[in-house]
């Protein structure tokens, strides 16, 4: 009986030690791993719910992301000083005309510039899609925008389908819009 | 007399008192054996009295300067180092009243004197506080940290006495080499003080212009003959010495010049001493330690770490973190000074753990205490002067 | 594994060196020692007794103090290496290539090597964090492994200890002193007076004081574990926010990550010490250094958006409070703190111009352009007006005839302007830059003459939330309590026994501070006439005594 008791306590100790070590190691590995990936975690990721926002566009219409539930939203962040932004704008305008009836909305969000500057820009390029100014940079902050341009594809469920950093060609834009077309 | 000059006078009085007390402790050490307790009593009492008087004058300096400046006098390298010197004396007095060992005074006081002399080589005028330092945490953090470091320093003094007594200086050994190296470094500090003082008495000054690492032109004033020149340096002062060697922009040639002059003059002093005494400096001092009890020195070494470690942790880490959180928005930022405080903490943590193991008492422990003091002095002085960081305001 | 049964009948766990009850040495190695190792009361640390499976081996590895010390030394050395050159977060560059270039440019080959070895971002490297993690494991396991057996053996210790235990204590004395029951009572009384906890068992006395200091190390280790746990928590989302924002005077911006708070900068204040206004004693320092900064301050108003408002919502902001953010004085709200960290002075805010006749310089009116919000039309007197057609905040030149701006910051403002006058109802076009005007469509009769500027300052603010702080504070507090407990108190024990052969034994042990226990013993010896004791480790005194005995 002594022997079996001893064996049992030995077994218990083994489980105890294994459990303690496992908890410690898992906690540490998790911490080190997530610290190494901190920068990546800080920003929104594909699959996350796109943060809701409301902005008034240059025509005075209120644009609220959640109002477009059931439609795809092509969300472009830009600035007038940013050359790649300016380059992709006309292409976006073309595709906007193409896709707006297919249930894909386009919205370009300018980062805190003046009305005058944005108006002169859209007049120069003859842009027709909705453009809004994020005056206190709160939308930019909630989408962690860096660099410009950055484009978010929001699918009809309101989830982020894709994040594109940098310039797109017209072909890219067409493909991306097609990707978030409601079926 | 206004507060500021009263303050300087008091510091000078303290300085002289510590020098006198050192000799009195010398007398106490010489006469301290069982037969002549009376004479020991007389010398010892006199020595500690003079020390305490000096310490009171020192505290007087601290308070008057505090009043004059309107903030605790711990805001630049001179003030901080002086405060540290004062606290070494304070820590010594504390330990003396526990263990009554005159030998400790004989070695602790000269160290304090050297520290204060060293401090006085930096600009000593009262400076107003920059925004980052405007906080009552300046007072709390710096004073507590310095107190902790001072008590830890006593451990090194005890260790030094232990080593001097127990190392066989008649035979060639690594220990004999290193204990002499410690003596040499102490003489180099004297070299720094002597060289700075003599050039400043001679009123030496030469201005140069140079190109810094961000490729802009600046002027710099040398107070010692330029051995090393800044990057692309050109003399402005007429008749100024052309630097012997020009340094790349990364190196601060002015500081390097100061260091090299200190080493040169320190080495000359050391060689002169060796020539005159015809003995190693350690050998000269060894007889003064003959009468101290090794076991007691070992215990003082351990005990002062035990007393100093919590104070140091509180001041240099915990208070530091609280302040850093208020001033720099984060409690920890891997600034070199922070890192070196952590290193000091870890080092003494190792010391304390080692004391638990057999065989780490005596000499080994004494050497570690000495290394600990080197780390403290490195953090106190070198980090501000050499490593770039948020603490390099001095 | 077998238990060890001592002569006194106590059953000790395997690996025990000194019987938990009577103190007899239980193995040959211990028997040979002149002074016993009292570190853990000679109890069996569990780690040393079982060494079968891989788990046991890993466990034992982390249980070792030696291993723990090597981990500390490794962290210490690594930390020191990290201070040789500035770490990446102190380097004025943001992307990898710039950072690499910076290290090479400033520190040459050594800098490149330092960067490539990853030493420039040492503290966030996986291996450094791994080392700290290992220290954490070591703290947990080493403490668990020691505190339990120590607790048990201190609880079990008997008042009456065997002579073989007593004579191996560092402080020990034996003699045929004239000790009677009465002197034992006197000793007992004196020890109680010295705040000892005294136990009596027949002819044996055990006096003990400050046992709780033995728990100090474990308490401080617990504090460290809590602290490290708090640091670990920051890796979880939501516990920690660290953002920066640049806020211009007059601007209201969303405070990043705060979900609905806005800050408006009313004013940025930068002050330096002047010789006239500050204390006289500062004069010398101001003369030597030149400018000494006195204050960096942003006066702000804090607003909160309506509950549940989404990003972009700029209406119905409710005013929360006004505050002056200074260095060392952050504004605090809802777990967030916003700190004054940086500033840029004198960014252009408005520019004032006159519409003038080029020849006569006669003015037809003045207008002021707010660079943050330029208006399309500025109406002047008597039918004169100015139309701003376009605005280039950071003008860099023309590309294929088109003016370019490299950023939205008004570093070098330029305007494309049409001047309307009764003479030119269709307008004259002018391109106005700082100190220069281009007339792209031919010679004009009127010009835009620059009058004055107003500038504004930009505050660099850091937004911080750290929900782990209470836990870190708790860890720090427990650590300090533990360290003080272990360092400022000590566990003293004094054993006094009347042996059967009429001799009296005294022995004493303390985990630190031998001076105090000897002093206590002296006081007791004085009143109770106990035999003289020796410090068996004090070689100097022993030699002195030998000298005296031999008559040297």
C-alpha cells in the first residue's frame, strides 16, 4: 500500500509540474509572439468589421458606412499632394460609373484638407464619385491609415475583404470592385 | 553673505573636515588594539566627531543651496555627484554606529573627498530647472537613488579593506595586480582633479570651430590644451595650439582631451608616488588594514548591500518608473540610464543570491562589491557623459 | 524514493540533510562539515530528489539558483550591450532603409554590424524577451520548490536539538559553567525581554525571533512575478495604447484610440528663462548656456462626442474640461493620459495681402487667407475682388506647367489667384508665392502684395492608456515589502541546553546580521552566566585567541 501511495503521489507531482510548466511556457511564447507582431496587430485586418463612420460629402450628402449594408463599398483614402492618389482617381471614376448600379459604392476620403483644395482637385479631374473630407482625422485614425493611398474593400456584410496599400491600375480597381459585388 | 556663497563655504568646510577626519581615523586605526583602548577611544571619538561636524556642514550646504536655487540641488552633474559624496559620508556614519570600525572611515572618507572634488570640476553655478525636471519626483527619485547607491558604495569600501588585508602582496598574483589597478584608477581621479584645477588656475581657454555629425558648424571652447581636435576643427583663438590628432565627428574630442590629460597627469602622479615610496600603493596601505577583522568586514560588506539594495530599488527603479510615467508618458523606455539602473539592480541581486551559496564569502564577495561600485560610478558619471540619452542634460 | 528515519525517530523526506526534528546530520557529507549549511534548514528541496522524466529535468533546471543567476547575468550583459549605441526608437528615422543608413552614416562599420546583428532593437528581440520569460519561470519554480519544504521544517523543528547539530552551528559554546535551573529561567526571561519567542522543553531552550523575515525572498519573488505578469498583459489588445498626435493651435482633432474624445488646442506656450525675470542666482548659468527652456505647455479643451457616435461625427461635442498640459503634468481622462512631448514653433497660419496697383502701389483693399481653410472669393471695396483658384501648401515648383505641393503642411504656400477690378472684369491671373509672383498669362496691371503673416504652434502630444499599471504597482509594492522584510529583519535563533553530563551548550544561528545575534547572546550570557561562545567562522579572532593561548 505504501508503494502504491508513493507511486500515486509521484504521478500527481508529474502532472502538477507538467501543468505549471505548460502554463508558463504558453504564456511566455504567446507574449513574445504577440510583441513581435505588435505593429501588425495594431491595424485593422482582413475579416475585421469595417469601423462605421459618418461624413458629409462635397455635395452635402451624409455618407454613413452602415447605410450601405448589403452593398460593397470601395473606400479610398487620399490627399491632393499625393501623386499616386491623383493618378488612380480618374480610373476610379470610370469604374465607379460601371459598378455603382451593380451594388458597389465608391467613397474617397480626403485627409483633412480644405474645401477649396479638394474642390479645385475634383474640378480639375472632373470626378463624379462621392468625396468627403475627414476634418478631424477620426476616420483616418480608426482605419489606421498609413501610407496614402490606402484602399479598403468592404463586402456586403460590412467586413473588410481586402486592404490595398499604394497605387492601383484601372484593371485592379475593376477586379477589386467585382470582388465585393453583392451576389 | 548671500545663500549661494554661504552654501559654497559650507561645502568647503565639509570638504576640509572630511580630510582632517581621514587622518584622525588613521590615528584611530594605528592605535586600535586591545591594549590601548583608551587611546583608540580618544582618536576614534575625535575622528567621528569631526566627520559628523563635516557632515552637518555638508547638509548645511545642501539646504542653503536648495533655498538659493528654489529646488533640490540634484539637478545637474555637479549637484548630483556632490550629493552622492555627502550621502557616502552619511552611509558611513550609519554603518560606523552599527559596527564601530575606524578602518572603514579611513577609506570611506577619502572616497567621499574624491567624489566631491570630482564633482566640483563640473560647472557649479545654480541652474534653473528645464521643464522635464520640474516635478517633486526630482527630489524624491534622485535623493533616494543616491542614498541607495551611497550605502551600496560602503559595501565596496568594506570589500576593499577586506582585500587589502587578505591579499598576499608579497607574491605575484592576479589579485595583487587588480588591487593595484584599483589604486591606479583612484589616482587617475586625482589626476583629473589636478589637471582640471591647474589649467583653470592658469586660465587656459582656446576656442575652435568644427563640423558636427549633422554637417553643421559649431564652436567649442577647450579649457585644456587640445590634444585631440574636433572634426575639421579650426582655431578661433589666436595662438591656440593645433590639435595633435583630429577625430571623426562621432567622437567628442574635447571630452577625449580631458580624459587623456587626466590619464597622463594621473599616471605621472602614480609613477612619482611609486618612485618616492618604492612600494606598490596597495602595500603602503596594507598595514592600515592589519587590525581590522576580516569576518567583520565581510559582514559589513554584506550588510550594507542588504541595507542599500531596497533603498536603491525604491529610488532608482520604482520612483524612477513612477516619474518616467508622468514625464515621458511611459514608465520604462530603455533609456541608457534606466538600463544601467536595472543592471545595477540585477548585479546586486546576483550578489545577494551568491551570498547564499557556500564559498562566495570573503574575497570573492569583496571583489563583487568592488565591481558593483564600478557599475554605480559608471551609471553615475559615464552614462551621462558618454552614452546619448534622455538623462544627458548635465 | 526512500524516506530517511533519524535516530530520534522522525521520518524525513529523502534528500534531507539535517533531521527536521532534532537536527542530527543525516548523511556522511554533512557529518564531515564543521559548520552545517543552514540555508534551507537542511531540508530536502523537492527538485533534487526526483530526476526521472524530462519534465523533472526541466523542472530541476529552472529550480536551480545557479541557473537563475546565470539567466540574470545573461540579461544584464545583453542589457548593457543594448546601451552601446542608441536603440532604433531613439533614431530619427522610421523605415528600415533609413534606419540602416542612419547607423552606417553615424557609426560606420560598427554601426552597420550592430544594426545587422539586431542589437539596435535588442530589447524587443525574441531572445531577450525569452530570457526575461525564463527568469520568470525560474522565479516561480525556484520559489515553489523552496518555500514549501522550508515552511514545513521550520514548523517541525524541536526545541531540543541534538548536540551534533548544535556543535556544527557557527556560533557555539560549551562548558561546565555553573548553570542551574535558575539561570535557565533568567536566560528565558532575558530572551523574552529581547523580544524572542522562547520555548522550553525540559532542559532545552529555543529562542527565536523574526522568523517571518525568512519569507521575505519569496514575497519579493511573488512581487516580481506579478510585475512580469502585468508586463505580459500589455500584449493583449485593449490593455495598452501608445499613440502620438500633432495638434495645431485652433485645431480640434480626434484623440486616437479614445473612442469619442476630441482635443482642441487653444494655445501652445514656450517659455525660456530670462535674466530679468528669473532668480538672480540663475544669471551665471543663463550666461553660460544661453537659452534654458522653462516651460512647454499646451492649453487644451477636451470634448466628448455623443454616446455611440461613429467616427467622423463632428457635431454635438460636449465640452468636458479645460486643462494646461505641461511636461510632467498630463491631462487625464477615462484611463487615458495625454502628454506634452514635442512641439514645432511658428507654422504659418494666415497670410494677409493687399490688392495693389503695380505702378502706384495704391491699395484696393486687404484680405487675409486662413491657410487651413482658404476661401474661394475675397470681396474687396469698390468692385474689386480676389478669387483663389487653387492653393499649394508646400509648393515645390512646376511639373509640366502644373504647380506641385509635396505635403498638406503650409511650409511654402503658393496661390493661383484671379484679380478682378473695374478695369479687368474678367480678371488678371497671378501665381503668388512667398517673395515672388509669376504672371502666367501675360503682364498684369495689379498685383497681390504680401503684408504680414500670423503663425501658430504645433504641439506634439502622446496619448497613452495602460491598464496594467495597477498590477505593476501591486507587484512593485509586494516586491518592496518582501525585500524590506528579508533585508531589514533577520531570523535569529538561540539554543541553550543543559546536557546530562552537566555541561551547558549554547548555539546561535541567524540568516544574516551575525553581529546582532552575538550582541543578544552577550546580554543573555551576562545575566545567566552561560559558557563563552566562539564564532567558528571568524578566523581572525580565532587566530588571535590561539596566539594568546600559546603566549605569542
